[in-house]
C-alpha cells in the first residue's frame, strides 16, 4: 500500500486551472524533459542546482508541460502504474480550489482532497475551512510562491490559526523555486517566500499544528534539516530528493516523520517510489511506515 501525500490536479499556475481536471485524452507536450533525465538517475543533482541559464529554462518548460497534463484521467493512470493506492490532491487557490478537488474525489475515492486559502479575495476563511473539512478535506495547503503570500504574514497566521482546531496537517511548499518559463508571467510568483527561514518562523509560531514541509526544502534540504529538525510538529515529504538525502532526512526527523510524495505531475510517481524504496535499503518496516503508515496516521485515515 502506498499513499502519495503530495500531488496535484488541474493547472495550478493560471486562472481557471480546475477546468483541466476532467479533460480526457490529454498528453504531455513533446519536447526535451530534463526532469525525466534527473528522475532516471534518481535526482543526484538536487543539492547542486543553480538557478538561471539554459538548463534552468529547459527545466521550467518541462515543468509547465507536465503541469498542463494534470487531468484526473492521467492522475489515475499514474497511480495505477506506480502501485499507489491513494493520493492527496493539493489545491493552489485561486487557480485550483477545494471544490475542484472534491468533485474529482467524488468520481475517484482514491483521491484525497486538501483545502486551501484564497488570498486573492476577502471572505470568512474560518467558516469556509470548516465547511471544507466537513466535506472531506484531510488537510490544508499553503503555497507561498504561487499564492504570493508570505508565510509570516498576518493573513497566513490567521488562516493557520483558523485551521488549527481541526487537528489536520498543513502542507507547505518549501524551498526557493521558479515556475514560469516566460518573463511576462513572472509577476505571478514570489520564489523567496518559500525560504526555509520563513517556514521555520511559521512552524515556531504554531507548535500545536502539524506541518508537512513539502519537498523537504528542494535545493534547501540541508537548511530544512538545520532549521526544522528540532521541531516535534514537523513532518517532511521528500519529492525530488535523492536516496542519500532521504536517508539523511530519516535520520534527522525520525522514521515516523518522513512521508512519501511525488508532486505529480511535476514529478513522476514510478521513480519517486523507486527512490524512496532505495532510501529504505530493504527495511520492510521502514518502507511500510514512510510509504503509507505515517500519512494515514497524520490524516486520520483508516488503513
């Protein structure tokens, strides 16, 4: 059994992204996919990435092509191919919201929807989060880069405080990164808002909330271990990390606080499973814990 704690449905980068979810026959645009090359070699270069230049531009183009393949049909096909039993689908309001993911989950019960906060409008956040949890949300997602909202802002703090009583996890995109290949779209992102110092400040402010550090900081995995390793309320999800880095994360945070995630469609599930299993070095009990038991316990799922 495998639970993917980090995946997406719909176009999370542009307005109206939920409309992509139910399209059929969608295939990823052909072209050079440098992410596939990294996946083939089990992401050995994650900690050496330098932003900028030709390779970075190719990475952004490949990522956007993957983003535009995030249909429910492809989501299910990827799960089946990798042997994933259930998968979280994460929103990035206002582009993809809980209602989009809830509708998909009603068609495929293996999809586990999370809720999010739409910082682009004023509304009763506390009431809507409560409604979403009652309708099946098993956690909340914060994406400071794409939502362009600092993790230490009053609005983020208010949202986390409103969600805290539900005792469900808050998954944060962590690690500086870029999304848009074209300069005209760069106003849509704030890469520095996901810096690990920002994450640590939020985690410290809410010791009663269970936080998941998505991607374990990406290229900032060392900072994630240094800045977050001492918190009892932090779990890490290791998409795009190498087996060696995952072993370091397991040693730092403990086997009970490491989760499997792919970030599909930005990451493919088959290599993500292979990387996690390699990190476990044949320890079946450890595999069971990181591939599904930790996630099930964190989301209060029956297994």
